[in-house]
């Protein structure tokens, strides 16, 4: 089971000392937080994508490449990459590049975001949000699996003989998660392709998560990727850990009460009862997280939102010490002891995917054919591409 | 099955106890129960006092979080065969508590259910609130409001005309409950209404795979091997 953190990349005034960090500080600090995540023994750092203040993560692959370069084991991923307003061709290119530079220590999560105004900024129409997401992924899926793609859809320019570069590392596409709160079409798409399904698990009561995950599992089995229990599931979550439950609540309360999304609404106590938010002592947080498995089954990735709502970086780093030092080791042990042996402990890593594709054989390493002089290689772009390479007579 | 008791649910947004809104709703409910019994059907009456749900209303409005009392109220409404919805009118419209309660319900929770719309006010100047305001909200929710709307200002409570209107509305409600219209809609044409996954109070978990979106979700018409 993988554990990690997910950042929204919000830059929020600290309600306790009234301090608002600069963009430069928050960007620098998220890299510190990511490095610390690895140091304390966690596995994953995910970052969201936003295109307006008060957020900074407009260019996740640049940020994640930097984090990957400064870490050894960490898997970098997104929470989420906008599959709606990004051109799937750019997603294919940028994330394949990240995959090469991180040595395969990456995957990505596709979502539709929560900011309506983004659509027109990128020339799209929010009313088409769902069909955009579905169609864009269909294309992305092919761009990473076929050297040469002919494609025509409803939302972007048709492609004829297009090759997305670089080809994925070892010609094995990155693992993809589809994130959704209550849209069965997204879960269906994840199941159809045998991809992972990630439930936000922050703003909604557990009944919603349970329903969606069950649906995804059934459909995963329906499409023949394995049994329902073997489907690849990830969950979000939120924690704040204290020495005692009272201390945790006292310290977290001002940040909760002023949080951008749910602040000035339900009380911390009500929200903790109705949602997966876990605020309390080490043992209380462990108990609550252990409960997630009861309604989603054995799952492969748990991400926590811990660097938001104006929480100062020092406090986030301290939370990581507690999470990595005291909470996650217990969770790993207890969840591992309960895990059904037929269910994978982790989502597929790059190494797993290479092994699944090639066994013990050497992975394919695409080498382009020569530039024909017009900066293209034609319909047979690689030396091992199927189809005959055009031969130009020497005149 | 026809011998099951009707499940009649009163939703009353009266603010005080006793309140004239509760009083009007209760008189109407008792009349409907009596009429149903004359037709050989028993009635199981549930009363949702919106006032008791008010502590949970702000978070339901702001973030769709339904507290335990709200969820119990929704479960009661899911099972309702008929509804009596009664609002006090203070300022030219049904009270905020009343509209707030119905605003946060799933759009498909009450489809086809017969409803008596009732309102009380301190003056008869508010008399058109039932038919001009409340009726449109219940039309949006695709309920079946009975033809007779009930409105009572203080002077009406002692008039036989109100009693007659209550009797008329109750009769209309019983006839609509007897027709089984809501159940038939649920059984025969439920899919033709718009739903979201998990809507209708968490009961809507059927997924239609025969849609353009579902075909797109599964790679369009082409399934890669």
C-alpha cells in the first residue's frame, strides 16, 4: 500500500498570524514538503492543476520533474491533471517527458477540476466537460500506445499520421488514474481501460465513495481486467495529528474554520463525523483510516491533503514527521496483515508494467528514422516501426 | 399490495409550537386519513417539522452535507405516497426555512408524488403565495400538486369555507394516492427523467449503459484489443 500527500497548491492566508506566503515561497516550500515526504518514508507526492490565483500549480510536470530530480524513491503524480482543457497531445508529450526524466517514478490522475471559469480560458465549453474528458482520454490512450495515430473527434483538430514524442519510457505508458466524485461515466472509462480509480474522499460522505468504488470494481471485472477486488483504487483524505485529540482539534480548528472550500460552514466535529477528515491523536487517526478499507475494500494508494488552508510550512513538516513516523508504519503493518493475498498491495509501478509487457526480454527503445530533410520522418517514424520506410533514391 | 397503508408525510415549516401552519397541516392530514379509511385504506402518518432540521440546514445549503435528521427526513420522503407541504408566509413568499428545505433535496426525490400545498399568513394579502410561488417550486420538482391549494389567514380558521377547501384538497390527494401514479412513474418511466448517480435520496443507483456518453467512455464504437 502506498501512502503520500496531495497538494491543491493553494496560497492561503494563515488565519492565526495573518501571514500570506508569496508564490515564490509556496513553490519553494512545496518542494521542501515533497522531499520531506520521502525522508519520512512515504511513497507519493501529488499536485493539482489550477490556472488562477490563489493557486500556483499551473505547470505540474515542471514542478514534478524538479521534485523527482531531488528525490530517490518518491513517485510523483497529479491530483488532478485537467483532461478537459488540456490538449491530450500536450498531456501525452509532457507526461512522457516526465516519465523519462523521473526514471518511471511517476503516474498521473485525470480529472475535470472544480473551477468552471477555466474552460473558456482554454477555448472550451464547460457544458461539454464530460464528453471532453472522455474523448480526450480516448485519444491520450492511443497516443501512448500507437507510434502513428490517425484520429478524428468532436473537440480538437483531427490528426493524420501523428506521432507523440518522446515515446513513453521503455515504450510502456504511464499508469493512469481517473478521479471522480459522482460520475459513473468516468468510473466506467477507468474500468474499461483497466486503469486506476481515485475517489476524492474529502468533500463527500463515505456513502458516495463506497457507491462509486463498488461500481468501478464491478465494471473492472466486467471488462475482464481481473476480479472486482483486484481493481486499482486510490483514496484521498485529510488528517491533522496531535499529541492528544484535544490538542489536534485546537491547533487545526482555526485552519478548518477558515478553509477556502468548507470553512465558515459545518463545525470541525460535524465534518469529522460526516466525512473522512481525521483530526485527533495518533491512535484516533489510525483508527479512522483503518476504517476506510471497510467500505472500499483493499486499496492501493492513500493520499492525504495536509498542506492547505494556510497551514504554515513548519507545521506541515511536523505533520509529515508524525504521519511518516507514527501513523503510516502502523497502517502499513495492519493493512498488510488484512490484505487479501489475491489483491495487489501497490498500484503498478513502471517496473511492474515493463515486466508485464516484456517479461525478461529487453524493452523496446524506439530510434527514429533519419530526418528526410523536411523535419519529419513520415508515416514510419522509427527504425522498428511496422510498414516500409520510404527509400529515397540518391540522385 | 393494495392493502398496504398509504404513507402520508406532512412537511410543516411552522415556526412556533403550536403554530397555525401545523394546525392547518394537521387538519388536512386528519381529513385525508379519514377519507382514505372510508375508501378502505389505512394511513401511516409521518410529520417532518422543518424547525427541528434548522440546525442542519446551513451546511446542507452551503455544502450539500445532510445531517442525520435531514437524512431521516429524506428517507421518509422517499417512501411517501402523498405529501402535505405547509409553509408560513411572512414576507410575500413561503418562509425561508420551507423553501430552504425543498431547495436542497435531490431534483428527482419527489417525482410524481401528489402534494397538497398549504400556507398560512397573518393577513389574506398573501393569499396567492400558494398558487403563484409554491406551485412553481413543486412543478420544478415534478411533483403532482393537487388542484386545490390551501391558504389560511387568521379569519379563515373559523370559517366553514376553509373546512370545505381542506375537504376538497384531501379528497384530491386521496384519489391521486389511490391512482398509484407516482409508483407507476417510478416503474414505467423513471429512466426518462434526469438523474444523477446516487440521487433520489441515494436510491438512484441504476446506470444506463446505452448512452452516447457511455459509448464514448468505452472508446467510442471501437474497442481496442
